C-alpha cells in the first residue's frame, strides 16, 4: 500500500512540475502603463482623446462615464458614490487604441480637463513594472492649459432636418407601456421609438411631481447584459446621441415636465442585452433608470410625415 502511495505522489509531483513548465509569465515589456485618475462626486472630470471613443468599460458602478451629446472624443467621468475603493476604467477609441486608468476618489480633482495625446496610448508605452519586481512610480495624466480639439460626429441628416422631425415627434402623445421608472415623485419614460433615414428618435418625458426642482446632470444611453453576474466587471457600450432637441433646458421645475428627443444612429441589440437610459440629478440622489429591449426597438415606427419647405 505504501508503495502505491509513493508512486502516486511521484506521479502528482511530475504533473505539477510539467504544468508549471507550461506556464509562461508576462515579460516586463508586456506590462503596460495605466494612468492614475482622481474623480469627485460633486465635479465632472473630462478626458479629451485624440480620436472618438468607441467603447468604455467600468470596473465598478462607483464610477459614471459618458460622452457629450454630438461629440465623440470627450468622455465625462464622475464618482457615483463618495469615498469608493480604487477601481479601473478602460477606453477603446475608434482608431483602435486602448487606454487604461486607475480611478480613485478625490474630493478635489487635480484637474477637471485632461488632453490625452496619441503618444499616451497605454497599448504602446513601456512597462509599468520594472525589473526585480519593483513597482514603477505611478503614471499621472498632465493637465493641459491649452484648448484641445473636439471632434463632432457626422450626422446622417443635417441639423435643420433633425430639429424639424424631433419637434414634430415631441408633439405626439405615444407611450410604450411597461418601460420607464416612477420614483421619488419623478416619472421617467419613453414616448415611442421612431426611425427615418437610419436615424432613430427617442422622445423622452420626465415629469416632476414634487415641489423640488430637478436639475439634470446628464442623460446617457448604453447597452449592457440583461443579467449581471456577481463580482464581474460592468460591461457596457455607450450609444451616443447625434442630436438632442431641445438641449437648453436642464432644470425640471417642481410640478412641471420636460420633453426631449434624442436622435441616435440606427442600431439593434442582441436579445440577451438591453438598452439602458439613465438620468442623473446634479448634486442629488434621484437617479432615474429605464430599460428598453430589442423587442421594442425593432418595432420602431417610421416617420411618415414630410418636411414642409
């Protein structure tokens, strides 16, 4: 019996040794740098990339990131909760570059605007860990004192056409049952989905039934999985509007409502994913969320009225 146990022990050790030999550690030159970024709950930090933002991955729900309406290369980042533990942010831009950030809570961010140059691409910079396992100093973004170029997305219709159709759609009283959120005396919903010339129109209505004004920080659209596994990174892809009508009003006065139409490039989503629309209150806790499935998106109604000359 002892002989058999001894033989089994040798066999297991040999297997472990062979497995260890088949594992190749990363080389120092393969360990890429990540920027260190401080964000605040009360202030928004802006990241200006050399190319349009393609997708964003957030390490946790403690951080919010979205793009400006109609601007493709500026990403706004903000804390969703105060004093959150360090997390990460990954950004892929439309020119195929990858950027990585260590994100920490900072009550007063070092800067509110950062310009990231093409040479800052973390996919081509040197190693983050030096030889002998010594950790290299943290890499910090440099605040730019100069103006940075902003890239506007190309619309599939001109601005006058988008404004006209958005105005006409805003006058309609359609409603999609079962989609929206009613909480804290705020009603948030979508009044139909329309399509024309590969542009999808999402009329959004927010009703403030309270006596407290609701100041909109931003409204964002993104696609994510229907079911989130526990302890996994939040996988989401933002869908950026190409036009918003009207864009000026950002306060929903008590006992009033705001109607706004968001224009997005035509898209559909897999059945296992959903479109999420969120509205954040500036310096407030009334965050409104609604989910739209592909089933509703493919039922988009055609805009069958013609523009008057």
